[in-house]
């Protein structure tokens, strides 16, 4: 009977690990809902997803040309799967500020981290362009 608590603890631990693996698969496989690309929020989403897809040309097309960015972009690391949660978006005339919570997923179920990023945007005709020092590209020239 002394082994019974160890068996129960082992089963509970196994269930927790199994649930964590299932949660990781669900989170990393979930397609993000597409925001309207003509909005500041949709522009930032498209920018981040282009970086996650390693599509530097698409990411640069969403950046303010005044930043001087050209493919290939110099990034501190390659994004893998990423989940985005819009925190706040404010627009003042031709300027906007968009804040997202980002959760990045690595190669294992226990390899994820979250952080909050703010993006400044400028209206360019009917589109929006990311400007300032946009994460994770903190300067191009």
C-alpha cells in the first residue's frame, strides 16, 4: 500500500503533461483570425505573420520606406509559430498606435514565451505603414 500514493502522483503528473502537450498543439496549429488589412491592426498582424513566415519582402512592403529597410531583414532570431492578441489600438488622424500581446512557440510544448509589443503606424494613402522602431527590426540603415 505504500506505493499507492506514488502511482496516483505518477498518473496525475502524466495527465498534466498530456494536457500541456495537447494545449501546445492546439495553440500552435490554430489559425489566427484575419484582421482587415486596411486597418492599423490588420497591417501589424500582416507584418508579424510575414516575419513568422520568413517573408521579408512582404514584411518590408508594410514598413514605412523612410526606415530604409530592404530584404533580407536583420532579425535577432527567426519567429516560429506565433499567436497574437490585440490589446489596444488608437488612431489619431494619420497616426496610429497598436499594441499586441504575442506568444511565440518554440519546437517543444514547453518552449513558449509571451511579451507585449507596441507598433507605431502612419497612413500612406489608403494603407497603413509600420514606422518607428518596429519589433523585432529595431533599425535597418
